[in-house]
């Protein structure tokens, strides 16, 4: 079976065919099988036409009908027995080409077949995906986002929350199969668009910028080994239609938000200019509630040594986010087989958060004192990224070399002022006055990426790949804490003020080999990575004083190296053209990020802090994944079971500690700190379906059930835990008369046990409507998110010192959004060159 056949079958496993065939005709074992091959391209652009349909009918026996569709390179391969056939090549909106009465007694190569637009379609060719569809590859699932109405006017984070296996929590944190240690890539590479290791930027980029999302739960050796849960690779749209075209998106909604973005493209035969530019303003009111009950009364030095055994915090958040971002680039076609692409991504943000935190201090059920802590935080950030990509194709069969260089710089300035006036005082303590605080945080982060990948087909059925990636990231955090003394003067707290300089240097080499043996396809890889983690703490305190302050040993100038081998194995077994089984194994690493290592505490309140741990070591995992896919004419089923064992897993624990105040006094706080706490065994299963029972109705849904078992202890406390949870989603889309679409999305995350408590379930339901207007050049959408106001997190925490009930909602109440999208010059649109596939696809195997 040819290499072209391998690629075609791989794509068939993940795509709905335009036609359904009866299967290859079976004959006696001595019947000779012949292979009809060829390549289908656009006659004007000379680019491959993916998903073109090939019908092969026996002239002497019309019931003997078979065929296939083209792969991403426009290639097809169909097996037939000896005979005379009519061969028909079709592609939607293109002219049909026929080869009649072709006698086939040996392999037949039809060569390159050029199709032109059908004359009746020259003014009306607009192809847009209507639903999310799934394509299965050896090492990933590819979800084409489609026309998702509930994310119209939304962000990339909103779109990700509708992708199976992925969930986005109420604070914007992204997890894969319930595991938040996931690596986010943009177009196959780390990017400033993904926020330099956090996901804040994804809540600012428009959802319309996404072409597809690759969910990589069993990454091949080509990918960075970071992320024990796997990788989410976001492929952005890149139009390559001839001439000038694009779209304009306008959005507005309640709570107050508004945005405008444009996607523009201009292409000639020699170059392609593209840009995505937008501005976004949003207000996000939220709230939180904490009821903490201490098993032993405690005292607060800032409250006149007030003794209390219960503290109730009722917080209201008022956030204003303003952001501008643009991505400008050009691809220059050096020849038909090589091109160079350069782009610049720039983002600037100006945010302001006001938090009101009403505190009640209670002893034996009696309210003693009330305060209202107000924190005003301003944040300005700027990101810029330069990218350069070179592709050299040695032929049209997949033999190619790609090289990438990328530089990113991110700077952020935060200043916060905290004031806590007394609301009432039912004690005999006079003149209680809570001192104010002021913090200034400066962050500067730089990242360099150099990558090269070489792919070489071997014979008809195999492929070899090798490459290098070097990634250097440096982050400098300058933190200052000023606290008010008894005379009203702001004094620098030298015990908490510091500069933390952290560098992560990862150098990697990899190779992998893919082949097909009968119905089996294999992709075997090995990646060698060296991780160098360096950190330097600049503080007024000595190393001994730091150890005393933070209650554990600290190396103020550390330099750690980790060399590791990361094997990967991915297998597909084809039970039939529409049915397969996949098996994957990979070893992964979880490197601690800078904020997890910085030992100087950040303050969410005067009584609660988060503190990093510079002694954290990377965690390693071994993961197995077994999947099954089956397609029927209108129904597609995907399923998998998985198991992962992670050693030295990070876990955050809460404990009571004392930190030093501005005048040297001891202040008792609740500290949350990560440790290499446990072995974490994760196991689970997921199932998903896509069902189109009628032209006017499209349904899809998925469910993920997982269990994790922790085994570990810290400071004599056993944190072992056996937890089960699940999440599921369902979506329906109904096409109504007058070109109106109606979509409903439902998401539910089940309750779960945490290492120090429990968390309740979360329900979220969204509704959306859209109508095509202006001769189908524009779309008007209305969506209502969280219609039952269920997107909130309620949890219970217990330790040896206290117990706590809490509730948190990042965005309070329902939101309503109206979106208007206008598309211009997008008629006469040919099959796109599929720059995402050619530039960012990680191999056909």
C-alpha cells in the first residue's frame, strides 16, 4: 500500500466523507489488485484541493462502486481489481472531471489533475464550516471549530471551553482531562499570544481568529516534553485567497464590554500579506465569600491583639480591562517549493481592579469588629513577538526542511494600594487602626526560540523526521512592599521586598520514524532534553534569615540541571475505512514556573498569602492512551481510556505560619505553598459523539470521567487522597427558516474531593442565535452566557488549624453579547492553501 494511501486513510479516519461507498469489491484470493493514484489541484492557484471526491465505477458491473477523497496534499489512492472503469473527480463548487472507459490491468497514475471553478459558481463560492468536526491523527485529535455561535463576540478562552477534553475554569485556568498541567502552543510554538506561561491573553484574543484546535493527549517526539496533561495547539486563521479580502467584527454586551477586530489579507502570486488587529474593553464584576473557623482562637497584632475564632470575608470585584493587539505578517514565495514568513505580534494592556473585602471578626458567635478592606490595583503590560519561518520543500512528496526563529519580550507593571478602615467596633480596645499597604511589582520576561525540523519520506510507506529546539526564557520580578507604621509613615518591609531573577533553558534533539504495515500505522520517537533552571534571590535578608523567615531551607543562588529521555509510541490499527483503534505512550515533564519558585509571598488578603518554593524539582509522568473511533453516515463516535503516573507531583498545601511585619512583629497568616508532595495516579475515560440526524439539526456532546489517587505526606500530615470527578458538555444547533440558526451549549463539572477538602459541581448553559444578512456577506449574532448564573465555585477546606467554606465567581451573573461580522471580497473563494496544515502540521503519521 502506497505512502499516499497511508496519508489518505489517516485523513479519512477523522473527516466526514461527502459520499459513502460500498467498500472494495472482494474476489478470489488470486484476483490482482491495482492502485489508481493521482493529485488534484486548483488550476489557477496550483494548490492542493483537500477532500476532493474520487468515484470509481466498473463499466461492466455498475454495482461495483468504490472511491475515496484526497488528503491535505491533494493526493488520492484507490484499489480496484482488473477491469474497465469510469473515474470521476469532484469538488464542491468546482467543475467535474471524468476519465471514461479506462482499462485497468496494472497500477494507474492519473498524474496531476487540475480543476477550475464551475462557471455557475464563480460569484457565489463561500465555504464555511457549520459544526465542529474531529480528525484523528496518530498523536492528536484535530477539532475544526466551525461556526460556533456561542463564542461569537467571545474570546479564545470561550472557544476552548467548547472543545471536548478541555475545560476552562471560572478564573480562566485551562485543563485537559481535568489536569491543569497543560502546555499551550500557538501555531505549534510557544507564543506571547498565550501569555508567556499564563492564559490571560487568551481571554483577550477574539474567538474568530481560531481555525482549529489540536488536542494532543499523546504528543509525538516533535513536541516539547513539557506538560504532563498534554498539549493544546491553537492554529490561527491565515487567509490565502487571491486579492484583497477580510472581515470586520464588532461586539458589544452587558456587563459593559465592547470590541472591534479586523482580519485583512492581500495575496498575489509572489507574496501574502495578513493582519489581525483588535481593541477590547470589558468590565467584569465578580465576588467571593470566605467563612474561616479556627479550631483555636488567634490574635491579630494589627487589630490591637484582638482575639477571634472566626473570620468572614465578603469580597466584591470590579475589573476594567483594556487591551489592543495586532499581528502583522508577510509570506514571500521564493519558489513553488520554498517560502519565508515574517510576522510581528504586539499587545498592550491597561487594567484596573478594585476589590472591596468586608471582614467580620467573631469570637464565640459574637461579632466583635468589622473592617472594609479596599484594594486598588493598576496594571500595565506590553508584549512584542518577532517570528521568522522558512520552509524548503525538496519535492511534492513531503520531503522538506523548516526553520523557525522567535523572540518575545513581555513587561508588566503592577501597583496596588490597600486601605482597611474600621466599620464597627464592639470591643473595649480603643483606636483600632489597620495599617495601609502599598505594593509595586515590576516584571520583565524575555524568551528566545530556535527550531529546525527535517522530514524525509522513505519509500512508499515510511517517513523519518528529526529536529532541534532551543528555548531560553528569563524572568525578572522586582517586588516592593510598603506598610504603614504607627505614625502613618509608609515603611519598606525589607523582609518581604526582593528581586527574583529566574532562567529556564531547555535544549532538545529528537527523531521519529513512522511506517505502515498492513492495517497498522506506527510512529516511534525519542526526544532528548536538557533542562537548566537557574535562580537568584536578591534580598536584604541573609540566606539564614530567609530560611528562618520562610520556615524551610532556601538556596538564594541555585543552578539545577536535568537531563532526560522522553520516548513516544503511537499506533493506529484500521478496523475499516471508518473505524480504528489508537494506542499511545509518552513520557512527560512538568517544570516549575517562575511564580511557583519565587519564595516571596503575594498577598490575596492580609491574612492569606501564596508563596513559591525554590526547592521544587520537575515532576515526571508516564502516560498511556487507548482510543476507538467509529463513523456511520450521520454519526461519529470517539472514545478513549487513559492512565498516567506522575512522580514528585506538585501540590499546594495550606498551613498557618508567622511572617514579619514592618516593625519586626510576628504576623500569623494562612500560607498556600507548593511542594513535590506525592505520587499522582490518574486514570479515566472519555466518550464523544457528533450526530447530524437532519440537515437542520446538528448535535454533539462529550463526557470525561477521571479518578486520581495521591500518595504523599508533608510535615507529618498525610495528604493521600482518592478522588473521582467528571465533566460533560452537550451542544445542539438548529437551522430555522429565514437563515436563522439557534445553538444551545451545556457544560457541567461534577463535584470533587481535594487534598484538603471538597469542591461542588458547576453548571453553565449558553444560548445563541444568528442570522445571515446583507446577501450573506454579514452575520448578526446574539448570545446569552450562563443563563442560570451557575458558573461559580463553591468549596470546603479543612486543615489541622481551621475549616473554611468559600464561594467564588469570576464574572458575576449572566452576560448578553451582540456581535456583527462583515466579510468582504470573500466570494470567488477557492479551496484555501491550508497554510495551517502546511506550516504547522506535525506530520501525517
